[in-house]
C-alpha cells in the first residue's frame, strides 16, 4: 500500500498579547495510505480540526506552524510556495466542512458549485465535470440524480446537502479528503444514509480520507486507523479493531464510556419531593400549525396536525424525530414565535395568545427558549454580564449591584466562575457558551424551558455534562423542560416522558420506560435501531434488515390523508394506512401509540424482529415481514 500523507512531529502554536508562545498541537505524527480512512477523535479542543487542516497547509487566524512536516506524496505542503499550496487545495486535498448549509452559496445552483473546483483547477472541462458530478450523484444515491444539479441548496434536505458536499469534494478526483464532523448535526436515520454513501464512494473511488469526529460509534463504521487526541497530543493510535476492542490508554476508555448507549427502559431520572406533581405547566391541545396564510384554520403549509402534548410541573418531556418532523415548530408555537392555526396553548390552566406580541410580560417570562446554536444566539459584542443582566432587568427590574450579584449567582448555578461576567462569548469554549445560553433563560426564572437541540453540536463528554447540569437545575429550581432532540439516547437518559413526532403528528408518547419497552410504533423502532453501536460492521448488519433499508431509503413526507409513515413502514396495510387516519391505541400508564396495527400485532412484529437479530430466523431484503393483518 502506497503512503499518501505523512504527518511528522507537527507543531502548531498561538501567541498571546505579550508574545508568549502557547502550544496548541504538540508534536503529532501519523501516516495515511492510499484507500485508507484515518479517524482523528477526541473531545472539543483536542486539536482534531487544526491538525486535519494542516494537510491543506492552512491554519486558522492567530495560529502558526512552528515545527514538523506534512508530506503529501513526499512533498512538504508547509514549505510550498503560496501558489503551489493554492493548487493542491481542492485538486489534491478536498475539505468537507461540518455544516453543508453554511458551505453552499444559496444563490448558485448545486451543479455549478459541485463542479466549480474541478473546473477552476483545470482538472476537468465543464462538460467532463458535469458528467462526473452526475455519476457521483448516482453513486451517492441522491434522488433524481440527472436533474438535482439544477436545484438550489434550499430545495434539498440536510442529509442530501451533506452528500452533495461529498460530491463537490470528489468531483476533481482528489488524493485526500478531509471530512470534518460531516454527520454530527444529522438525525440518526439521515446519519446512517450519509455514512453508507460515504463508505461506498470512498471504497469505489479508492480514496483516502481524514475523518474528524468525537463519535466513536460513527468511527467504528468507517475508519481503518484511529488516532486518539487530547489537548493537541496523541494519546493512542492503531487499527480500528485495536482501538475499539482493545484500547490501552485511560483517555480512550473514557471516550468509550461517553459513547451514547442504546436507549433502553430505565435510563430516565425519577422525580422526588415537591417536583413530583401532576400539574400541567404547559399544554398544547388539538393544535395545528404551519407557515403561510391561514384560511379556515388551515395554514398554507401545514407542519403540525392535531398535536396534544402536556408538560407537567418539574418534568422533562423529550420530543424526538427526524429533521422535518416538526420538533422545532412545536417549540416555536409554545414560545409564541409562531401562532397556531387552530387549537390551544395553555400555561398553568390559562389559555395563551398565539403570538408573543399579544402575551403578557409575566407569560413571556414563564416560557423561555434555549436556541440550538449558542454561537449565533449570543451577541458577540456584549460581555456575559450584560447578556445575563438583560433578562434580570427586563423581567424583574433588578439593576446595579443587585444585578451583578444575581449574575454571579446564575453563573454559579451553571457551574461557571463569576469572573466570566467580564468575558465576551468568543473567549469561551462551545460547552461554556451553551451554558451561558441556558443561563440567560434561567435568569428570567421561567417555569418552562424549551431546549432546541442544545447538545447536538457538542461532543459526547461535553454533551453529557450539559445533561447533568440540566438535571441538577431541574432538581434545584423545579423548572420543567421541553427537550427537543434527534438523539434518542440523550433523551432517554434525561426525559420523564417521550413524545415521538413524525411528519407533524404524534405517533407515540408516554413515560420514558413505557415508550422504550415493546410494543413500539414502527417509527419508534426505526429510530431505536438507527442509533449506531460501538461495533465494527454494525452499519452493514443494520442495512441488511429490510425494515431499516425501507425506512431509511425515503424521507419525511407531510401528508393530510392516512398515516404519514405509510411509505416507509414495512408493515403498512395497503388500502388502510394510506387512506385512513390511524386510531390512538391506549396502553398502560398513559402510553399511547397511533397505529392501524393492534397492540398484539405490534408485539408480534417485535418478537419477529428479535428472532432476526439473534439469528433464529433469516430474512432477505425482498422478503416481507409476516405480521398478522386484520
């Protein structure tokens, strides 16, 4: 096997205002061979992205290369002339960023952007590049591959855009791809789809790749070699099999412990004392919402239909589902950011106005929104003390020294030192910014906090710490949480109740232990089965199951007739599921499943699935799952 990239004793530093050198990357070495995927893993701040960008001879502003070599095909990219470095970027080494939405220009068609680099570097003519791009659309299993290039970025889903970014990188036949957290913010089913496509194309193209991630379960599916990093140093490296199954360093084992477990019953936190009350703090009843002009109680584009959700005092309600299922829209309706088309939003027994402009100050104070991206939610020009002080003054009239003391108290509540009040957001880490994001909502002393994907962009260790913090805050303050996520494992470890949304409808809801115990709604089972396991070969095994292949192959489609999951359900009943609204099946302890299949049929389907998983029965991709149907 030919060696493609050699990283030898790489050192990267920053300099403070006094000119003192601060080492960031401290003598890192590893090799990449042609056709090999090398994963760089570690928590936020470990230097993964900084090291990977060195393969393009690039450092972020404020950083400098201070030692070592990065040899691409035997040539040191760090000492190349700037024009030569420019030539290799995109042509020899291609970079895939974490956010595809931020990478694509919304004003230019997808096809123009996918082919631009290959044409710009003179690797291919425009005609050749377009032909190559269409071949990659086919290989990446994108819909309508012959015409998708004529669309604009906003006309495709997040998972499709992520795969189109891979097509952009591969179009010029680069020697090396740098994949920087390409699946971190994707929901579980989309993540599998993207991973499958990446793995297939890398193998077919015999491409080499650096895969940057903090998720070991994902790494186990794609990597040949793993480099474990901490604070800019290599803790351990070796084959994927050795690192996953026989780790030797204590830090690697710590990362293993932080891998999100398979969601099972019994993961939730029990309520005690004053917080175990059955008062509904916040409730949406028979609610329909969407976007565009509302006529006769129907929005032009309906996103949520006939939704009923209760948030009891001091409880955590987890809302799960794929991108496009309506999770964030539900939170926006609760907060008054989006007025509902029909139905009611009720706070402490009192009906709320649909629009926040029409709500009373006290009502606004009681329901607070914690946005997904702290980077964009916090004003970069304000110090933390001012960011936290504004809701104190606005809602409670606290000013002067009393406000400063309260800011210090809130910072302590989110386990940050009082000195942070004088810092700007840019001076904090991702996890610290997310704590400030939550602290701002806490400053209002709310009864309900709406947390929208607050851990999705955080690494496993930081994300776990945020969940511990939220649990502690609930115990201290009695605040209720609506916790929106596509990560079922995180929700299962934190929520008292789970609401499963699909295409704007509640398909299952109830206490966490009940929802995670069979029988499942077919969509809930798909979500549970899609959580990656820390096992090499899991991806291939998973895609052999017919229900996974069927469920992942198609996206979310919001329908007004029948069950919206019908087109992806391996147990759909023709002539019933596609034409009639499914009934609500009542189980024990408030557990509800919305499905045309009876409880007995759902239990039979689960037994059948378990037999397949344990090897008692074999099933081919085209063999239907035999479930007794009415």
